[in-house]
C-alpha cells in the first residue's frame, strides 16, 4: 500500500472514531409508573361518596358522579343516554314507595394498567314496598365503569344493575 493511501486510511479511521464517540447515548426510557393502587383508592372513595348521595336521595349529588356522556342501564327500562334521561331514572328511583335501607358492598375494583378506566363490582340489598305496599328486601348486583377525566377526577361512564331474581 502506498504511503499516501495509508495516510488517508488512518485519517478516515480517526474521523469515524471521533464522530462515533461524539454521539450521546440515549437515556433509557423510564418504566411507566403503575398508579393502579392509588387509582383504586380514588375510585373506591368516589364510589362510597356516590353511595352516600344515593342513600340520602340527593338527586343532584347522585347525578354529579356521571360523565357527560354516561349511559345508565336500569333494570326493566330503556338505556338512559342523556343527562335528562339519567335524571328521570334517578328521580323515579328516589320516588319509589318505601325505598329505603340500601346497604351495599364494593366487592372488587379493577383498574386498567393504562390508569384511565376502572370497573367496580358491587352487591347490595334494598328495602322497598311490593305492589301491595308490603316492605320487601331485594338483593341486587351492579357493574360500574369509571373513567378518569382530564382534571384527574373519576366519573361514571356506564352503570348497570339488576336483581338476583
């Protein structure tokens, strides 16, 4: 090999080595923070507060837990897809003769890994009057889907319940 060829080869090798060493290493991407335990606690607290509003028959407070686009699936009735329809469902429920003594349990809350959706599984018992006016207790179950809003609050986007009959 000629001396000038060796010289240019060494120059090129040096430039490549220098350029390679100038590149900065990308920092590793941090693992996403798992917020599910905190989200579960937040959803549980919201669900308990919502339950208190229902027990108190506070219509406006009860409705405040729904997202604007929530759907409610009451038993033996059409789906309530609008704010007015949701209001009608709950107003009728609160006006049910003898409706009292609701006692429920949150059986489980499962939060999506993404941290933006949660599902609440419940069982509850409710006393109300039958068609003859006699108090009866019905056992029921419900499934509630919560969605984290832009402000970080959790709101209900789907709510369904039915009896164990």
